[in-house]
């Protein structure tokens, strides 16, 4: 056991006591822990750097650490998980953050099969507000999906997981790395076309909105090549029970051409967010 000092000078494992595992990903594990001096509960994501084989993966870990550090010091948004501090040693990165109690949006969709339009509208607006904030701050998430959208005790959205996040300088950088879940990946990503960044998040948001309203995914396939072919053609079926405003927004998000895709800021002005709770859900 080596000592990992937190910013407050305390040794991490002397300050926090593990309670249970909250989630597991490819390279990390998230634990529920208790601050032994205050009794406060926190979530701690531990990313094991020893599991990273190639330079690409090592770079992702480095980026996750630096984006989380920014969130611990400068960045903050009501719909993004609050990060308290980030500490790292040779082997692991530890991200200490607020514990979000309500679970994943993924589970909510599964439970209810699909979400009622008023609830979907409220949560989706919060997702877009969070995405708008990170884009305004020059960060792309690249792994937006319902597993990375948490719901807190007050039933508000908390976006998490900057494992594929990247800082981009306006208009400069062209990205080419494939990231995230294939079902949520944008056409420019699956066709390995160099991309600018933010529009890939908007595509994923389109898939999330579709999933919230229908309980299914717009793009599916028997295998990866088939799935990627469908995504690259941008062809999907819009169920008739979706209100016309919501269908219009999904169409603006799932635009094959990244240049035509709606931005997060423009999205917030979309009529679907202005239609009242009763008016559009009555179209079902
Ligand atoms: P990975 O990069 O492995 O996907 P995530 O950061 O997405 O790691 O965390 C994995 C899972 O752990 C999440 O999908 C969620 O279920 C849970 N989790 C992550 N952060 C928190 C948190 N702050 N509070 C509660 N649960 C969390
Ligand atoms: Mg995740």
C-alpha cells in the first residue's frame, strides 16, 4: 500500500472507506465511499492505467484526468457530476465526485420501456444544457449514451464519464479517433472521416432522444458492418407515435452530414422544448 495524498493533504485511503461498487467500465471502476471524518458519501472512479496497452488508450486516460481536474477547479454545471478532486499515482487515477443516487438514465428507460414525452423533454433539455456547456468550453464528450447520464435524488440529470473527452481548439483540430458505443456513434466516426468534434455529440444526443421516446435504438444491426452501414446512410424509422415537434428535433440531430446537424445552442431554441407538456403528448 502506497500513499496517495489528496489535495487537502490527506492520504486517500485513510480519508475514504469503500462501501460498494457502483459501476464498472472497460478501464475503471466506480466505488461508493464514505469520507470517514464527515460521514459524507462520495463516488470514486478508479482508472487503472496499467490496463492501457497502447498510446491511444494512455492518451485517453491522460485526457480524462485533465478534464476532470478542470471540473474540479474551474468548470461547473448543474447538470454535470460535480468533481471534488482528482489524484493520481503511477498506477491509477482517482476521481472523487459527488455520489448521484438515482442511477443511470439507461435503467429508467428500461424500467418504463420508454419515457413519457414530458419527462423526456425535461431530461433531454438538461442533457443538452450540459452538452452546450462543455462545447462552449471547448470540450467534446464523445461517449454520450444513457449509461453516462445519471439521475440525481431531485430527478435532475447529471452527465458523467469524460473517459473519451477531448479538449479542442475552435476550428483547428481535426479528430479521427473512433470512440464510445457503436450504437451512438456518428456517421463521420464510423466511416473514419476526419471530424471537428461537437457534432458527434449531437448525433449521440439524437440517439439518446430516440431511445428515451421509443425504448429502442434507431440504428441496429446483426453485426458491426451492418450497423455501421445503416449509421453511415443515416436511415432509420421514425415511429408514428412520436409528436411532430420531437420527430423534427430527432431529424435535426440525426443528420448524416455533420455540417447540417443542429448545434447544442440552437437545439435549446427548438420548438419541441417550447411545446407545453400536454399539447405534444396528446398527439400519441
Ligand atoms: P466508464 O468509463 O468505465 O464507463 P463511468 O464514469 O461511466 O466509467 O462510470 C461507470 C458507471 O458507474 C456509470 O455508468 C454509473 O452507473 C456509475 N457512476 C459513475 N459515476 C457515478 C457517480 N458520481 N455517482 C453514482 N454512480 C456513478
Ligand atoms: Mg461510462
